[in-house]
C-alpha cells in the first residue's frame, strides 16, 4: 500500500520554468546529445517500470518494446500535460499520473525497474524520495539514473554551492547543482552496479549543471529484516 502523506499531487507548480524547460530540453536532446544518453539509459529494460519526474516525456520514445508498462509520475501540471501528449506516440503503454517523488502513489515492490532522469536534483526531500523508489521496486529491481551533480573540481564545486544557496533553485524550478547522486543512492540502501562520469555538453564552457553521472543501481535481494 502507498504510504499516507500530506503531499498533494500538484505540490510542485512552476509554470514559467516548465515552459522554459520544455523548449530547452528538446534543444538539449539534439544539440547536447542527451537523446543518446536517454537511449543508453533505458536500453535492456523489461517488465513494469516507474519513471520519477517524467517532465515533458522525452524518455518515452526510448523505452524498448520489452517494457510491458510505464507508470510515469510528473507533479508539475504544465509538464504533465506535455508528457500525456508524448505518451500517445510511445511504442509501449505509458500511463502519466500526478504524484510526488516523496510519496509515490503505488504499491510496494510493484515494479521491475525505476527511472530517474534529471530529477533527483530538484526533489524536495532526496533521502525520502529515494526511500520511496526503493520501496516500490521488487527485490533485485534496478534503478536507472542519469543525473547532474557535484563537480569534482574545486572551482566549479564552489560555484555550485554558492548558486544552490542563492538564485539557482529559484530560477530553475527547485534544481540544485551540488547534490551528489551516487552518495545519496547508496545511502538509501541501493547497490551501485555501474556508473560513469561525463560532461554535458561535451565541449564549450562548463555549466554548473554540466557534470553528469549515468548509471545503474539495484535494490538488494530480500534478506532477513528487509
């Protein structure tokens, strides 16, 4: 059963940012190569999948046919409407629903895989959101993630911390640039199966959101007390 919560489905409402993101994300898919990373992220998935923070649905076109169903949660109303349109053109069944990452409105251990793509930076309570993802995955289920996060270089990391405490979350829909997705995923009880670090875009001036980490984590198989 889904946990009780006071978080409402439309608790996230950033209409101005949502319109900007819809345009920017489509351009970035082609110009910055993010479409290729989306395809790599989702390759080999099968069974039931839950996608956290589906945005405007740009992942939907990349799900392989072995996926039997995608439940795509998007709390922002404007982006959710765009995701519904994108779902109509997908090769697999996609059900777009409202919902917050910190309180997923689905049963425990109901999914074979979860997808978090450029969303962990903006959830309000990261440990709680990852705990919810772990809850809804079956034992041994995979978390596929593609996230930007804290830079390894001291200069850019310092810039990220300053921006996170000032204007960046206000301008970019609650996004934070200095979170460490790998540490957070491991702290939530996942096993990191594999990951790599890359920069998006690959060339040009590094942005605060340029350091990215795609990877795969797994909910451990059930054991005593799990």
